[in-house]
């Protein structure tokens, strides 16, 4: 399934409307109006959200780099009642005119079958796979809920530090869990 933003700016998708064969969701913002797009994926299954390539965000920035973020991605798991919930987001190259892609990630989910707010559970594991060859800046909204954040990218901005191989552009202010994992 592909969501290509050109004029709407806010997509809220109830993934229960699709059968179990849904293997991937592709999100990209193609407009140049200076307004960020928000993709909200409700009731994501563990299989879809926890598999690399299941959730793909394309670096398709046509806005000026000053727009922060260029895209918001909200993933709400159908079942986040366990202690080892995972969301994997793959960021890929796409046609764009900017070298920096700013995106904001908010991961949450249902704590039980009756939790229709999709906000009572937690996503403990977040993996960001950077298949984008340009620079990315990212904000994780619920860093205190993510007990494990895997680093699987080269160029990354997180909570005040911009990393790009050996290029550190300003001093890090990372949460303790990322500092403990060597993100500084």
C-alpha cells in the first residue's frame, strides 16, 4: 500500500481494513507547499510493524530544508500489551531537492483488546534502518518508553546531535539509554 501526499497532509489509516496479506506500507510527501505531512497508521500488526520493509518512509522532500519536520509518522500497534513490542521503520531515497530529511516518529499501541485509544501500551524496541544516502534528522516522541533503540544508520540527528560518520556538528544531549549504547 502506498500513501503519496500531494495536497491532503494528514492520513489516518485503520489497518484493520486490510487483510493479513498486507506486507508493506510506503509513505512519502511529494508536495512543495511547506506543510509537513502526518501519516497515522492505526492497528498495525506486529508482523507489519516489526519487519524491515513493512513500514517505509521515503526521503521525498520538496519543501525548503527549514520545514521541520518534513513528515510525521505515528504508528499505533493493535497489541502493545507485551514487554517486547517492536517497530521497524526503513527510510529510503526518493526524488527530492533537499539533502536533509526531517521526520518525527511517535510509536504507541493498545495495552489490551479494549484499549481503543491505542495509547496504553508501549513500544519498547525501535529500529530505524537508514537506506537513505543523505542526511536525516529525526525526533522520537516517546523516548522514555523505548527501552531499546537500535542504531542501524550512518547519518542521524537525535536530541541535539547530528552524526554523519565522523561529522559531529553539535554536542549530543542524548537520553541515558542511548548514551549507554554508545550513541555519543
